């Protein structure tokens, strides 16, 4: 009996930087840069005491919408992020970008970075969603079907094929193909901030303004894997099979790749050697070329230019509305650079798929290993972050325990104080009120400038000598000591201390 479904393990190796957008940006207000790493964090999770000067400064900057000020605040206070565990996502950066981030003259939007699709906790890694892969396969399949039906009226063929293959899910042939997301095969799949630069295809130019884009680093051998499943239709037939998909992908993307690279090589925008190396990797069974993500518009449409329609903006005068025209292909192309000052460029989005592999692809592995990889180890970093989190938690628990112990001690001390006060005579309460007054006085006084504390102590002692019984006088002598008074009063006169001693002695001799 034929199986109802067929499942295949598919590995993906990035051949060039891949950017899969997620609708989010890294902005100067939610990341910091340290050495060669970008640390993303959620500002609302900053552990800042609401009574601190840092909090007041940051609140003031945020209230005014001073983004430059906020960026500079985080530059000055990196420790708020680095010494905590609120940053759990990192991307590698070129040295040049760190200099830009610290440069006050760089405008806000040049520091924004388009973020790659990422997995949430616990991986905190880039990944490739199945929707993008399925779309790339659909393009290849549609192109093949269109060429097969080229004798039919173009527009009619186009609409029919769209309906059949990628129309409503319940009716389309693509419902029989199920792709899981391409998930990292280890905990050290890396991403990096690249410069994306726009070039004219048919005119010589040095490239327009660059944008910053987080990309999956190329040459990470079998860095991602997914499951590809084919199911039967209502007639117990497989609409698609593995070999069919491989054939369609290679027919479409190898052709697109060759055409694009020939143009780029002629323009001296990419390396001929890189192009030839990629071609050599495509000679093998169960291997397919694919293009994913942003900036590959011409490899995402039919190769038959009679039905390709790309809307592009024409040159226009300032303060006038832009004029658009529809062309058979794009007039510009985006290329990736690891460093904005580097001359080496490469196309975005190319990847190699391997289906049901049972052994190492030595050719591919050697090619990947030819390029040095960053030394950053995400697995080790996450372990250190976890240890840091545990340490911070332990410190917080200790501080909470100490605070609670202090609170209980103060509570007990206050209770003992109140019990003591209730047990005292009225005269003794007067003494304790004075003692507390001395202890809570902040400024120091001097006997040569009319110390109020000294005068009040002398008056209290004299009154006790004249009017109080012996037990109350002894209480005065025990509580109002020279050390107590000297803690807040400077004895600068020659006889102050001698006279006080005499007065205190009178408490128990008269």
C-alpha cells in the first residue's frame, strides 16, 4: 500500500547573506554596541530605581522625544544593560558601525537596522520562516508551468496558474506541500549587520546611500533544517514529489543566478571566482539552489518578461510627486557589504538546499570553512547570561532578606523604645527626648557660637540637680554623657568640658 505522505529532511546552507524581515527595527533607543556585538534590549525592562538621578534623566529625555539624548544616555550607562540580563539577543557588527553609533553627527535613521526574523526564548536566534521558502518554491513551479503552457494566451495562462497552484488554500495544489520553519541546527547560528547598497543595473555608478540590515551570515554549513512533507490528493496521488521540487527549483534559480551574476561580473560589482565556486557546488544529487528574503526581485517573478510587471519610480523634480512606470524587470539591484568601506560585495539571499542527505557534503563543507567565522559563541554567551541572571537573583534575594531583617530589627527597636518610654518617669522622658534630639541633629555646633544643644543640656542638668530625686538624676548622668554632646558639639572654649564634668558630678553628690 502506498504511504499517504512522504517526509524529507532538508538542510539549508546560506551561500550569501540572507535577510528575512520581521517588521521590526533595531533602533538607537533599544540597543547598545560593545566591542563587536549589538545588544538588543527592551527599554521597559531596565532596572532603574525610580528615585535615582538616572531615572529622572532618562524620563526627561523620553518626555522630550530626544532620541539623540537617549542614545547618548545608553552610551554613558552601558552597564545598565551589560551588567543585567535584559539583553538576550545579539548580532555581530562591523567596527565601522560601532564608530557610527558613537558619532554624534550621524543622523537617527542611519542608525536604524532592519531586524531579521528571530526565534523567541529560549533560542534567541535567527531563523527562516516556512512562508518565505514556500513562496520561493511557488515562484519556481509557476515559472515552469507557465513555460509549459506558453502556447496559451499569456494573461489567461498566468491567472489560471495562480489559481491552481497558490490560490485559495482549499483549492490550490500547494496544500499538498507542508514545510516546517527552517530552524537552526545548533545554538551558534550567527547573524551580522551588513550594509545594503543599491546599484543601477544598466548604468555605471558607485552605489547609492546604504542601509543597515541584520542578515544570517553566509557559509554556515547546514546551519538550518526543516521537514518537507508531501501528501496525496483525493485520488491517492502525489501532486508533488521531492524530485519534482528539486527540478523546478534548479531550472528556475540556476538560470536566474547565472543571468544576474553575468551582469554583476560585467559591471565588476561581484567576484567571478565566487560565482564559479557556487556553480561548482550545484553538481550533485538531491541539491537545489534557492533565493530567499529581501532584495532579489528579479528572481521572484516569471522569467518571461512579457508578463513581468515591476513598478519603479522615475526621476522627478524636487517638491513634485514621483512618477512611476511599469517595467519588465527592476532597474536596480541591492548588494551586501560586510563593511561600508570594503570593495568586496555579494548578492543577497542565495542558499543551497540538501534533501535526505546521509553523509557529509565535503565540497560544500570545505567551501564554507574557507571563510573565517566570527569567534562569538552564542551557546557560551547564553550560559553566561543565565549564570549572570542567577547571580543577580541571588543578590536581589540577599538584599531583600537583609532589608526584611533590618525592617524587623527596626520594628523591634521601636517596640523596645516604646516599652522603655512607658516605664520611665516624666523627668526621664524629658531626658530621652533630648538624647533623641542630639542624635537626629545633622549639623555640628560649637560652644563659642552659642550651641543650642549645649545650652539645653546645661539647663536640663541644672534643673535635675535642683529639683529631681536621686534616681532621675542618676538617669540624667547615664544618658547625657560628654561623648553624646561631643558627637554634635565642638568644645572650643577652654573650660567647657571641665564645667560640664562638674555639673554632671553634682547629679549624684548633692
